[in-house]
C-alpha cells in the first residue's frame, strides 16, 4: 500500500475531489465506490465483467469497477457518469444527446454506456457506427436495442433543442434527465446506509428434501441478527399472481421443487455475512423432472394438480378437423423454444423499514399494488399496513411483476425493527426469477387452392416450472393468439402448462405469443411455398380486416391495421428480395435471405377486469400534480401518461409535477404488463384530465373552448377574447382535484373460447434481411424493417424505442438465448444480444386509430418482439434452404440444418 | 485484508512465498471466479512491478511483459507477424477487459477458451518464469497442462512472453454466438510465410477444441510447398487428430470439428494473402 492513505483507507480522486475512504483494499472497487464513496451511479449488474454497468474511467480508461481491487485505485483518478456530466462539457452534451434520442430507457445501463462513450469521444477517434460499437461493446442493454444509443453518441457534438409538444410529439422522457446525469436511483441505490443485509439460503438441487441443524447456535456463532425460515412467516407462507394459483412458498417446507428455491435467509451486517460459516442444512437430492416429457408420471409437484398439469387453454371455431381434410394444401410441423431469461441489467433489489405498525418496502417493481397485497398476505397484515415505494426499475419485461426480494426484507425489517436490504446476485437472479415458458408446438395449417387459410390446428405444451406464476395467463392467451392476425374460419387450439422442477416460468413480453408465432409464421412460409405465392402477398391475402371475425369470434369494425402494415412493408420487401437475389448470384460462401412475419397482441388482461385509476390536483399555490401510479420501467409511461393527461386538460406537459408511484399517494394504476399502460392507464389519465378541465371551466363559467393557464395562486381562463382569473382557495389538500378510472370492455369466453377477450388488439409485421455463412452457420443481420399499427403514436420516439428494444429481444430469442437450469446462470453463458448484434432498424409507424384507446392509441410493448424471431428464421430459410425448428438458431444449429437440407457444402 | 503493491520483481516474489498470498494483475479472471464471494485474504498486485509491462524487441526476438494489457498489445507498433495476436487482443472480452486484463493472466488462468493462447502458440512463444532462485523458460505449449492447470510453481511469476523473430504474417479468427463479450466456440490462429505463390512455412493453432489449445504439426508440415488454394483444401480434408472437442452450452463437438477446418482454411488464406485488418467471422 502507498503511505498516502491511512491504514485501512484508500485515497483517490473521485470526479475531481480528492477523497479518502475506509475500505478493504481487496474489495471490489465498485462496492467501495457505491458503499463508501457514495457513487451510486456506478451500477452492479453481474460482478463478473459481463455487463459493463459498473464502467468507470480509471486514469481515463474505461474499466469494470467490479474487477478492480479497490487498493489498485489508490492515488488514481476515477470518473463516473455523474461526475462526467457535471464537470465535462462533452459529457454534458452527450447527456443531452441521450435525452434527445431517448437513448436511455430504464437507465440502468446508461452509466456504463455514457462513461464508455466519453472515453471514445476523448480519444479523438473518428466517430462511426463501428467505432461506437467497439467502444460500447462491453456494456449490455436489454431495453433499447442499442440503435438510439449509437445515434446519440454519433450526434453527441451537436446541441439541437429538445422537441416540445403534446400528443404526437417526440418529446424527451420527462423522467429522463436523472437517468443521463447519474442521479437516478434504482432498487439497491436507495438502501439506507445502516441497513442490515439479507442473504438467502437456496437449494443446490432441482429437487431435494432438507433438514436444518441448530439454527440458533449457528446464529450466535456467526453474530447474525436473525435467521428466517418458513416458521417465521406470520401470514400465509405462499404467494402468487393469479387467484387460485398462489402456490409459491416464501421458504420451502420439507422439500424444494427447483434449484435455487429459498429455504432460509440470514440477516446480519455485511462483515458477519462475509465471514459466515457453512449454513447448517443437510440436503437429500430427490428424483426430478426438468421437461414436460415424463412429467405426467413424475412425483406431483402440487398434490391437487393431476399429472403435473397446471392448467389448459382451449379455443375452437368452425370445424378444424373437417376443414383440414378438405384443404387443398396442408403443412404441419413441430417447433420448440427454450427457457428465456429476462436479462434486465438491474438484478432484483429491495429494502424495507418498519414504521410503527406499518412496513415500508422500496423496490424495483412492475406491480406495486400486487406486491403490496402479496406482502400483506405473507405477513398477516392488512394491505393498508404495507407501503410499496417503487424505485426506478432497471428493466422488467414481466419478471418484476412477481415478488422476489421483497418478502425477505419485509419480514426481517418487521421482526428486527431495523432497516434491511437485499440485492440479488446475477446468478441468484437468473436461477430463481421467472422465465419465458419453453414451448413445444405441433401445428397444422390448411389452405384452399387459391391460397386462403381454411383450417388451423395447434397444440402447445408449455413448461411452467415449479410454480404457477403467470402460467395460467400463457395457457389462456396462446390459443387466442396462435392463429396470428389472420382470417381463420376453422380453428382448434389447445395449450397446457406443465409443472417441472425448474424455476417458475411466468410473464415475459408476449406471454407465450412469441413462441406460438415461431410455429405459425414459419408454417405460413411453407404454405406460401407450396402455393407458389409470394410470402408477403400470401399473408396480405389472409390478414384480418375491419369486420372480420377473429378466432374467438370477436369483430373489430375499426382499427384492425395489419393490412396497412403489410402494405407499408411491400416496397421494402420487393427491394430486399431483389438485393438478396443479386448478392446470391455472385456469392457462394455467404448467402442472403429475406424473411417476413406478423404478429398481434390483445392489450390488457384476458376477459377479466383490470382497471387503472389516475388522480390529479392543483394545489392552492397553483402547482399541477399528477398522481401517476403506472410504473415506468423504461417503456415511457411517465411521459406518455403525462402527455395524454396534459392534452385532455389543455396545458403544456412542462407544467405537470409527477408524483409517485407510491401505494400511499398514487391510486392503483394496475400492473405494467400486457401492453396495458398506454391504453388503460392512458384512458384513465385522459378521463382525469377531462374531468379536471371541466371543473376548472365551471369555476370560471367559460366555454369548452377556453384556454387554461396555471399561475401562482390562480388560474387564468381565456375564452373568445375574454379573460377570467379563478383564485385558488387555501386548503389542506388540493384546491381542485379529479380522480378517474378506466376498465376495458371485455366479455367472458365460453367453453370454446368464444367471446371478446380484449377491447384492443395491436398488430405488427416485420422484415428481416440477413446473411448466413454457409460453412459456419453464423448469421449476420443486415436490417430489420418493422411496421407497427399503434393506433396513434402518443410519442413517436418512444414508439421507436419500444420497437427497437422488442426487436433486439426477438433477435436474442431467435439466435442465442437459452436458460439451462444450473448451467447458464450468468451473463457469459446466457447470451443476450450486444451492441454488435442488432442491425439498423427502420420503424414504419401505422396509425389506424382505435375505438377504445386514448386518442386512438393502442399498447405496443409486447407486439414488438412477436414477429422478430419468425422473421429471422424465415430469412435463414430463404438464405439457406434450411429451416430451424428448435431454437435458438446458434451457429451449430443453423449449420446442422444446412447439412440436413443438403444445401451447403 | 492486505493488498501488496510491490514495485520490484524481487519484492513481488518475496511476498508470494509461503503460499498465502494470491497473485493479482488485471483481476478480470480472479474477481469473476469468486462468484460474488469474498476476495482472498491477501493479494499481491503485479501490475506495478518494474519491467513487467510493455513490449520490447531484441536481436533475436520480442519480449512481452507478463503484465502487459491487451490494449497495450493492440496499440503496439508490431510487424505483420503479430496480426493474429492483435486480432486476438481485439476479441478479448470488451474494451473494459482489454484495458486491465493481462497477457500473463490469460495464460495462467489456462481456460481452454483463452483468447490469447492460439495466437501465442502460433508465434512459438516461450514463457519466462521467475522464482526467488532464478528464472526458467519453457515453450508455451508445455506450460499449460490442462484446463486451469499450468506448470507455474507456487510462488512463481510469469514475467514475460518471448517470441522469436520470424518472417510471415499472422491471422486469427474467433467463432462465437454473438459479436462482443463472447466465449469462443472455436478459435484459430495462423502464421504463414510465403514464397511466390507457395507456402514456405505455416504455423497453426486451435483453441476451445481441446483441454489446452493445440498446434497442428502434421498439417503444418503437409502445407509446405503448397499453393494457398491447395493449402486451404488440405485444411478442409485434414482430420485434426490433435483436437478433442466437447459438447457444451456453446456448441456440439461435431460442429466444432467441422468449423475448425473451415476456420483453418480461412486463416491460412487470411495470413497469406492480405494485409487488410482481420475481419470478424462470427
């Protein structure tokens, strides 16, 4: 050690300030920066150099702080995102460019991205897409699809102003500046300095029985504050998300059902946990089943679920068997996909403190009210005794709907009456959080001689893992969507969710629909080939139009815009086909291909009530407050909901102060899931804005046309040349307020799945252009063109951001991702796309309106990735003549398909 | 939890005697291997040891200090002989990892998929190992004995890589399932010297297809005198008895064996024919 710092301390320059902090010199620099130096803009996503979120500049060079010994930084100059933006003019301009391009969505990777980009900007190297990609290749992002990040870095030197405006304007994220200046606070960033830490004890086997040793003796020997097991759960030791399917224990009792399941938790200070001996538990491994094959005869995971079938789904219309028999052309096939990990860069994190007879939990989440009620049930408290304070959420994509870290911190803080924190490790996150369901699909499609779809039969088996989570939703949704957005007069679709000894499969962007689209859209290509029809023309011929019944018999008289999506893609399709043909005429080692696929998705819950409530008020001082409980996990609800509300009220967006989310002050806006926030919470915001406007106009006795201007202590109303000032009366709360709710009009489905499951469907179609190395089976994506009917784009830049991020996740699903329990539990064995794996994406935004959506807007989040994987697979087949049935299409899988097809060398 | 930061080799060696302290350089293997656990109680940081960092040239060859980072390799002014090593440096993890990860660390960690090993094998690199009793040298091919196993004795430091001067040009291909931050399915490095249209000598090495990256001596011998195109054909038909690829989460053994042949053929062509920057193939 240098003599410059006192014993047990490390001195360095942090963002220009010379500081000395008490620190273990072998500790990770990331931990010391966060916990000792207060630099919580340094994010920890993996502790292994796999994600780059902890990137800082060490003497000017970007490094992962998680792999630097703190003592190695002695005497060095360290710069982090917050310091750079505050002190460096180039970094500040970069931050503005990130805002302008919406290059930050959730914001968790933004520190790593921006710090890496500053190093590039300082290097003087020419800025090109390649140099930006090389410089940022070590930082993973799961939200953006990277394209807007590349654009923002390339554009970093300009100082163009941000866009302004209401509905339809590409304004910057209202909550964006903290994400780009380093002040945003995520799940683990808000943990109190004096909080104790939780460590969860988890099962090492897929299935096991277990016995504890002397826990109290262990607690004392190791200076722990508390050990929690099932015995310490005062309420129900189980939770879940679907009524009737709450089957997951906080702590397993007697037997564990998947590798990584919790049996106990230890609570102590960090030093005690680091020095802790082996936890006294003995395991006996039991026979397990990891796939639906054999699950029917395996030991039951849940006694009341015969043959390990969690539930089934069914939709039937017409007579599929009879129509299939009469079809002129029939194609069929088997397709499968694996477990997909959400891979958000922020692992699950929560902290809790007890306040009298209430418990307050701060956490990253997509569903604060569901979390509140779940915690209350576990703790035996009334829901009102639980307060959920969502932090910024560093990506969710479905998995942060379910409870993860929250029950442990809540229980411990309640019992100890001290603040408690828990951040999952990356391995803990991947091993135990919910996943996309693995699927095995058999599908058969028939068409008449003219190419009109006459019949579809679909049978999908989904591995739902050890617990139900959102499995029933997948089982219900898939049969409704497996036809794709096409006229299908005779249809029979079955689904089953099967329990196995794996991590629970739950909600993940699309709820099973991306998996069914992999089968359906590939078979559509095979059918078009049989019919000798152009693949786009075949889809255009069969797509749903206004007035056509869906497979549940639902008819949309307006807003079914898939035909417009295909029409918008047509010129791109023709050009891409011609370019591929020209390339292939002169190349043999590499072949190019073009693929197309479509998708659709019903917004909101299936055939059940799922209302949102939005509240707003004006204080006596004239401050306009929007109680916005629709959690923004990066998708943009804070901006979209405010834009809608501002439009309805008739004020500029900039006058709104957003409050929440916080279950104490924001009404329940439902969960951020199922592409429901823009549509459902957006409608609540529209109604709330309109109600508030009506109240204000009444106070001034002016017409509907009046202009509202908020001022100090009053409101000025201008109407047809006259001006009225309304004084705001002093009051405890708001001088004027409004609360409004919206619940989508749906109907229950009958025994054949017939009815109106959703009030709004969004549709999309995408083209993929790619190049395959025929000898190696490697795939290089060249371009994606994505046409999306969003009804009305409330914020076109946010729409593009959703599309690009969804496409990137679809690319991962198609080409590289597969979670294998016990084997790919980190971010170097579980691969998600890097900045070099996402090609240019051109978004074609279709605005066909909608009968129910706010200002005609539909949801969008899930739709974006549904067509991507099948479009990629169809392009691979077009390039190579080889079709991949079982994902992911890794190089060896593609090469094997080429060999099987006999089209390579 | 002491972290020693010696500035002389003798001090570093002294600190490492007794087997208590763990050697630390870039930390890019050491910290991830902790799997979120606590660091070793005592470490010796080798990155400030005098003479351990940097690349120098002598009359007989090149010396790469053990603590030289991959970024330093990438930025060094080196002849085309090193094109493969530079391409490998570019493929090590990410910029962040290249900025701290060291050449010696990559070798001592001895992963079957270590990005640096095939290129260094093809360069006939020797390792220089220092102990309090003196230094010894050993061919790199002998130094690494298996997955995570080397001849590095307790208390010894890998101080340098020694690379004999030679004519010829290097090439390197890494095959992975994504563009950045990827562990190899297979890697191939070649150093080829040509005379007219014919190959005068070829040195070939393959990584991630055997417990330790391997040279291909029989194929190398067979290539002498062949044209580039004949050499490519020979690579495609060679049966690679040196390799023993396995099935893992990244690819199957059969695919690896087949892909290696393609990559060797391409690497020979790349090394022999062009001075363009080595493209990425995966």
